C-alpha cells in the first residue's frame, strides 16, 4: 500500500520501519519502484533520518542535511545500495589544486594538476612549491614496480606436524596456483601467489591477487573465502579460524607490506641543483643541507621514536588530501603513507628519492564513482576502468600522480626545514595570517 513521506517518517519514528529498510520503503511506497527515482528515494531516506536525529537531540543539522553526494546504486536483482548505511547527508572538505607538475613516468608523461581536499593551511602551497622545483629540474621520474592486493585467511591444523606437511606441500606444488584459480569467480580478480606461514597449529595463507583498476579488498576477500573453502574440503580435521588474520595487512602499519608490497609500489626521483634549491626555497639551502635534514629527521629521529615505515617528512598529509579528493578509502592512508625518503647530496645538488611500497588506491569502486571525486579523477585523466584484470592503466597512472604529490610535499617541507625556521614561519603566516 502506497504511503506518503510523512507517513513513512512517522512509521520510522515509531520504530515500525527499520533504518536499513528506509531507502527501499521510500522507493517502493512513494516512487512505485521507478528505476529513475533511486537517487530521489535515497535522498529522501537520508533527510528522514537526519530530521529524526534533530528531533531526538535538539541539535540543528541543516548543513549536513542539505549536503549530499549521490553514491546510490541499484543491483540487477532490484536491491537498493545507498552507498553507506544510516546516511543522513554529507560532509564538505575544502578542495584546492596544485600544479601542474611534470611527471616522466611509465603511465604519465605529461603535466598534471593535483586535486587536494584538506582543512590544513599551507599543504596546497607546499605541494605547489615542491612541484615548481620539480618542474624547473625537468620533471619527476616515477616507476610502479609492484601491483597486487592481499588477503590472509588463517586455518588450523589438528597438530603441528600436519600444519608443516601442508605448508611444505603448498611450497613444492608447481600446479597450486593453476589448481586454485578456478575457485576465483570474479573476472577482475586473479590469484597470483600464496605465501604460507606457521605458528603452531595455525597456518596463515597470505594470498596475493591482481585486481585491475579496483583497489580490490571486497573482491579478494570473497576470492580468499572461496579458496579457503576449497582447501578445507581436502583437509579433514582442519577448520577456518578467520578469513582475515591481519597478515594481509589491511589498514595498519605493517612491515610485511613494506617488504612484500601491497596495492602499488612506487618509486620517484628528481635531481635538483644547488642553484635551483636556493632559487625556489631560500639562499643557503643546498644538497648538503637537505641531505643533513632528511637523514637526521627522517632516519635518526624516526629510529629514536620507534617509528614503523614512517621514514619521511609528512607523506600522510599528501596522501590524505589526495585520497579525500579522489574518493579513496580513507582508512588506507595508514598503510599507503608508509614512505621512505632519501636525499643524497651530489656534486652541486641533491638526488631526491621517494619510495611508497604499499599504496592502496583505485579508479573504480567505493567513492571513486560519484560526485566531486569523479570530477577530480577526470581532471587528472584517471576516471574509468579497463576491460580486463591486466588492463589497469587508469589506476597505475593514479599511483604515479599520488607519488608525485607525496614527493612534491616532502621535498618542499624538507627544504623548508633545511632553511631553519622557514617552515614554522610560513605555517603561521598561511594558517593564522600572522607574521613571525
């Protein structure tokens, strides 16, 4: 029976309509399941939730309620996916642009702008000045040398000897991967390797997959589950402990990701002369002073603090702003900002290098398909996705641009710190409008 918005809202307040069913109820009752009205139904459901939250708390949420992103879809069987659960509106983050920056890479051989969504003053300006120096040096060389997404189920053997036997068998079976690939049903997910580890009766299976232009976590989770089921059918007395054992390692700082790679591994380099450094940054900044700053800050200081994979100036700043602008999973900032910076003084300059071993990003899936993120991906030539698991130039281009963003900011901030108090003075000026 058809109902009005007001009737549905009253039913929702009374608890007669559950929040997870709200979009579907609006879609069927108000819009008669018209496929053209999916967005309207999701928007109405968000407004109903937000209005109810205002009523319960007495707090005005008008800006949240009026801000919205269309990230709703409808599955082939007719189910509505609202994008996230319990949606009440959207939040807004200021977006700036830096560049263009010249990239001489495998997938980028031109100048590109870098969109950055952040509330932090001086960040965009920092990337801009780093990009200026890179451009004057002839551009940034970039290299993507690893592509793979991992998930690591943990299974349990009846005893330690059985666990070892199984691992030895996996490591010596030349047909293991080809035998297990048929259990991966997604055409955009392909099993590449399995690395087994033993702790007592527990066996960790770190599975690595190619995932096309997707970041791939949902795809590899399903594939890992299907492979684990197939393996356990051949292992009487074994059982699944968890489909994700934290050896993947997802959304946490982990040195296994640094050593083995996860997502995309990217290297960058640029040579800058002493003359260029003094011109762009400050007189007195040169290859020796930049090398000294980077070593003592990024390595001596980081080692003393016990930092894991954070041997950089401020890589997380660049990754966070770039990820927010392009619709990435923001929790992957944790691992994607694992970064090693090197500044080797040369005769008359510095060889500046950045290594990002586990950058997890995508051009399809999640927030990349909608709203401002889609426009930002269009801006940098990364929107879209390939026709096969190996056709992933879009995301490889995105990885090179993200690495360029990190390099520009770390170069700028390292040079600012090599110039004494310049970083502190510029932050006060840009963030507070004050002179030192």
